[in-house]
């Protein structure tokens, strides 16, 4: 038996249109400063007290410095991102989350029938699970497949995708699920569509509704997944361990699916 590994993350790079939107341009783009082997030769000479001719072809080491937010690229949101508290208790930051949450059985819900800007409903979830002949169980790691990652690097990646409703988010969590991931850039519908909805209804509950479920129930979401179309609907393991950052609202993650062949 062999195992096929599938990388479910996007690559952090500069420049990257996939991370650019006009109103958040300074917030989510990554700035990468590259130091080549030629650039660092002098540094190595100082560290080791050697001459340039003592280095192989006069070359040092490669290095990079990166400036980015914890929500750049494929990342996992901690409960603290949604609100300071969960059901009245202090919300956990990314460094406080149990490692047991991040390894488990993967489940892919094919929601590619949803149109951009539409919210996923409980009936949508029940329909997909019925077609899969699968029942969610405690500890499953649930992925929402919209194929929105196919727009990554294009302006519409930021503006054209479906999202979760609060009701559907509650429904998944109530099955004992702690980790829900999406291949869209956001978990809710796009910001502009939320603003339009709020303008019509005037109801504050329409603002960031799926995220705000985290005010009541403890869960995490992964945003900006990729390659969910390469996975079966279930029957595989997945690892989604985030980088531990002290008191942070999120951490970068490179989710890996492991499929038995």
C-alpha cells in the first residue's frame, strides 16, 4: 500500500494578485526580501572569520525576510479572530488550540453547484451528504469545495464566490466538528455582498454572520484552500496544523491530505 499526498495550500509569493484587493492592499499582501548566495558572502566571511576564496565559488547562504499578516495565504483562524469570547469564556488564540483538532478524517462537501454570492444552507449540506451516503461524525475535518481556488491570482478571487450561512455553520459544528475549511478567500459571502445585504435589511446579524458563530461555539476555519477537486469525498486522512504564534488570531497552515492508493 502506498499513500498519495495532496497539498491543499496556496503558495505565498510576491507579487501575487491573489492577495491583492484595493481596500485591503496593505493588509494581506506579502513582501519578500530575497538574499542570494552572492548577497550573503560577506556575512559568512564575518561569521566564520574566513575569506571569500574560502567559500565554495565565493558563495554564501540563501535567506529571505518576509512581511505579511497571519491571514495571508492559506491560514487557520483561531476562535479569537471572531470575537474576544466564546459563549462568555475567553476565546483561544492560535497557540492555545489542542493539536488533536488538526488531524483526522477528511470530508469534502462538493458545493460547486452554488452560485457566486449565494449562502450555503442546511438543506444544501444534507443534500450533499445524502448523495455521498455519509454522516458527519465528531472529529471530522470538513472541507467546502466551491472550486473558488481556480480564480486565485485573479481580481475576481476576492469578489466572486459563495459563502457559508450562520445556520449551516452551526449545523456542522453541532456534529462535533472543530475544523471547517473553504477553498474561497473568505468563509462568509464576499464583503461587498454582506454590505449590500445589511443595507437592505438593516439587521446587524447579517454582518459577518458565519464568522460570528464563533461568539457562541468554539471552532476554527481554514481559508484559501486549494486542490479540493483532487480529493475523494471521504475516506482519507488530513493534517491541518497551524504555525504557533503567541496570542495571534490566526496562523499559516499547509494542509496535507493523505490518500491510500
